[in-house]
C-alpha cells in the first residue's frame, strides 16, 4: 500500500528540458489545467442565460461572485473594486484546487509550498507596486505610522519590515500545511481501516465511519483556506490602497 506522503509526489507526464532546465509537464500541471477548465465551464454555464430570475446554477455563480466582491469592498473599500478580478481569480483557483484534490486519484496542487508561495509572492509584488504607485515614497510610512515617537523607530521599523516581508511565507505555509496535513490524516485512517478490515470486515467499519467524518471536515477546510487566503490578500490590498 502506498504511504501517506506518496500522494504528494510530483510525477512527470511529458518530459521536457529547455536550456538545461526541467520544464516537464507534470501531474501538478495537469490538475491546474483541469481546475482552470472547470472554473471556466462553471462561470460560462452559470452566466450563459443571465435570467432575471436565476436558476440554481446561475444563483450559485452569482453568490460566489457577490461573496468575493463584498469581501473586497468591505475590507479594502470601494476604491479597491478595480482589483476584484485578481482576488476573485485567486479565490476560485485555490477553491477548485482544494476541492478537486479530494477526488480519488487526483492531485492537490495547493498542498505544495512552491505553488502556494508563488501565489502569495505574486500578490506581495503586485500590492507593493500598487502601494508605491498610489503613494510614492509615502508608502514607506507603512513601516513607521504617523504620530509614532521617533525613539521607537529602531524597534518598530525592523518589526514592521519583518512582518511585511513574511507575508508571502505566512500565506504559503498556512495553505499548504493545512491541505498537506488533512490529506495525510485521511490516508492514514483509510489505510488503518483497510488493515483492520483484512482482520475482520466488521472491525474496519469504525475507521471507515471516522474517515467519512474527516472527509466532511476536509471539505470545510478546503473552503475555509480559500477564504482565509483571499481575506488576507484583501487586508494587504487595503494597506496598499489606504496605508494604515
């Protein structure tokens, strides 16, 4: 039986090397494409009719849209509405990645630090550029708010700088660690249930029931982590748009 960590192994589907760099098409790449196709289909089918009285599918897509739009406006203000497409894209990409990873024989690309860090670092760069574009050098006041006694600068500025540059790491670790841990626990209890069922079928029922509960909890965590990642992105966007 495969170990609990084997499910996270990146395997090449099509080997490709360019200028000495391995750029092979992998199972992670495949499931990212599947997620993008699934997102596109859901959005296109959900907005195709644009009925005044929406059906269930259209209502679901509109609720998803309004949920993220309201989050952006409530946290970062109406001025941040122009950045809604970016936050919405992040949310659905993580949301679908987390849920597709719960399917049998699938691959959870959000369980890899390289993927989650890339998402967090991209937002970090974009919001830093937005901050300097809107406020110029005044954006540096983010590390030394107005009215702060100058004697606190040697303590406050290093702390604020560390906190600022730690943002992409905290985002990445939180998402990948939650997805990794959840899938490992599911695999361990599934293997435990199979091992007990080999002894006697009745004995393997208890781990099976427990695993069903874990899957329900993982569905909740999958949605929650997409929400938390997007929520924190909105907080960082608010800093870029309004400073403190």
